[in-house]
C-alpha cells in the first residue's frame, strides 16, 4: 500500500524519482526502494513525504490511491455547459432585481411628489420665532425645493432604466 501511494502521489505531482529524492535530501535509489517495497521510510521521512505531496501521513499509509485520469472532452464540455447555465441564471436574476428596483424607485418618486404637492406650503405658515420650528421649516423647505427640481430628472432616469432592464423578447 505505502509503495503504491508514494509512486502514485509522486506521479500526480509530476515528479521524477530524482526530483523527489532532491526534495527529501536522499538518493534516487532510496525512493526507488520505497516504491518497490524493498524498504520503508522512517517516521520523519513520512512527515517530509506528506509535506512534499501536500497530503496527510494517514493518506500515505492508508488505502491504495488511484491515479486521476484526465477528464474527457465530453465531460469538460458538460461542466462548461453547467457553468454557463448558472452564469445565465445569475445574470437573469440580477436583471430582474435591477428592473424591479427601478420600478420601485419610480413609484417612490411619484408618491413623494404627490405628498409634497398635497402638503402644500403649510410649513411656511409656522411660527418661526420658535427655534425648533424654524429649523424644521428650513429643512422641509430645502428638501421640497431640491426635490421639485431633481425629481423629474430622477423619475425620467428610473423609467428609462426600468425600460432598459426589462426582458427582451
């Protein structure tokens, strides 16, 4: 078991016996003897082997490993097809999210516009000798003033964005 695992892991890492021997500071014949089952590495060498192969010692001592065979072209194309499908679904989900967000923003702009229109200028009749009311009145007035000037452009932008993100037939 150990001899097959050493040989299989060495080949999976693309190492020759000589290259593995250099990494472990042993001679090539030592690696060859391990792979032939004529000798076994000691505990310290098993740890070094596990570090080189980037695998636990238990894997080296455990069951026989099978060599990974390269994926066939058909398997690769099937995997790519699944990935492409997942990407398309993710794009469609993002498109829908953006579309409904722009619709919601358009509705919110219209609702706030209606609220500001029905509210009128009631804040202009407040008693501004009270500092708290004066500050609140100025803040509301500044909001209404900016909103009335920006809202039409924002509404047009959100409607155009909602139109552009709708599903194309």
